[in-house]
C-alpha cells in the first residue's frame, strides 16, 4: 500500500499513509524495537526546514494565517516521515524497501490508464476532436490523474531506475523487464519534462559507466535499444513539439517565439522575476504565506509596465522558493538536508538512493516540488526510507 500511495488521490493518499504508519508502529511495539537516540536527531535534522514555520507564525498577518496553515499542512510529512522511519524496526524498513516493485506497477498502471482515457476522449469518442498539441495532452493527464506532469515525470524516472537496478531473478522472463522499461520511456517522452530528461541522462551515463563491461558485450542490443527510443521520440508529436520549443528558444529554429507559445520564454520571465525578488529579500525572505502575494505583485507591475498580461506564476524553483520564503536559513537548511542524503548514499554505494537524489536535485531547479502534497510525500517518504533503511546485500533494490 505504501509504495502505491504516491499515485492515489490526495485524501486517499493521506489515509493510506496513516494506515501504514499505525501498522508499522504496532509491529515495532510487538518487536520491542527502540530506535537509537541519534536517529531522532537525524530525523529532526532532515525535517528541520519545517521548523522555520514556527518562527514565521507570529509575524504572519492574521489575514494570511489560512494560507500559512495550508502550506504547513502540505509540509507535515516533511518532518513526520523522517521520524516515522526512524522509530519503526529495521525489519519493517527492509520490508517496505522490498516492495519498491509496487511503485513500478503503480506508475505503469496510472500511465496506461491516463493515456487510454486521453485516446478515448480525443480519438475514439463520437465527434471527438483530435488535437496533437503537448499542452492539451499534459493538461488532460493532470486533469485525470491530479498529478502535475513534472511530478509524474519524476515518478516515471524513478520507476525506470528501479527496473534498471533490479537484479533479474532466475526463471523470470527478461523481456518483461525490458518491455516495461521501454513502455516507461515512451510515457516519459510523451510528457518530456525537461528536468526529468536531464536527470535521467545523468543517471544513464553513470549506469553505463558502472556497467561498461556488460554493455560492451551487448553492443548490438544496446544500439538497437537506443535506435528504438530515438525513433519513438521522433514519432511522438509531443516530444517533437517540446524539443522544438528548446530549439526555438536557443535561436536554432527560423521561427521566433514568445511567452504566448513557448514555455521556455515563460521560464526566462519567471527566472528574471525570481532574481528581482531575491535581490530584495535574500537575507530574511518574505515568509511562506506572503510569498505568493509578493510574486503576484511583481507580475502585476510587470504586466502593467509592458502593457501585456503575462499571468501569475510561482517561483518554479524549489531552492529559490525556500530562499524567498525563509531567507538564508531556508536555503541553508534545504541544502544541508540534501548534502546529508547525498553523503549517506555515496558512502553506502546505494545507487537507487543516489539516483533518487539526482532526480530530486535536478527537478528542484525547475519546479517547487515541496509546494504540493504529491511532491513532498514523494520526497519525504523515499528519502527517509533510504536514509534510515539499509541496502539489501543480495540485491541493489
């Protein structure tokens, strides 16, 4: 249940997490397990960003307290999950980690379901329109899954990592694993979230280096797989459109663009606004509840000064979001938590843990992952599981 909760509706997700927590707490009591005192200290260190809310509560205006509590509610698992995995028994952690294959099953299932609904809605329904534009595709998938495309891309990327590192069990048909991998790549290419693609490229380069001897023995198969993926990326119209935006922004394409038809120009605008705010509030921040209002004010005056309604956006950068919300303390605590995880993953040579961190660290540059429940649960549950758990000796996963 715990490994499939990432794909559940948010209320069901909360219930699933609570049920799992009560169950493993009960198991821990039965096993008479007592967590070492240092584990509580590590849990507090990993979730320390949440403690900054305590400082900002008394200085937040009363009319923004509702927004403050909403943000706090979304972040609760950021602190609760490290303590949860700290107090449950090592056997329970190993059991949860052994069920990571269910994350892959859940990811494939929701992608198949969402894409089947998209095909049925736009192609099979009587009189249905047939748009082949990536914006409609991404919006429809978010509508039916309630998961932002960037978050779903993170999930797909991590599912690919699980399959790559999973050791093949004797008697199992190898083609099933590679068919699942190819299917996940197809889903990722359809969404083509740039951060997830960059993270996956870094991961694949590292994976290829670790397995260079094996890959050298299967050159033809590797070349065939790469060719099949390249063909899929070319055939999928959404991939071509997303890549076209990048080429247009880079000045390679003949056609010029702007924020009305190219998300790269929107990203540039968002970055410029973020930098303007950081120049003013780099030391103390503006407070988590007031960040949206301050951003909206900057976008409003930008629209007025340029006689063009550009809309309103969040920071689209988790590092800057923490910095602008909590000041230097926010970015320092977030960076410290990530460094703790990275050091832990490298020392243990736990590559799945390391790949998870690569996905998160790269995506943090383009998305406020911890601003949504799906993002904070993904971060808090998996990083805490890997930090307090231990890698199985008989397998990578």
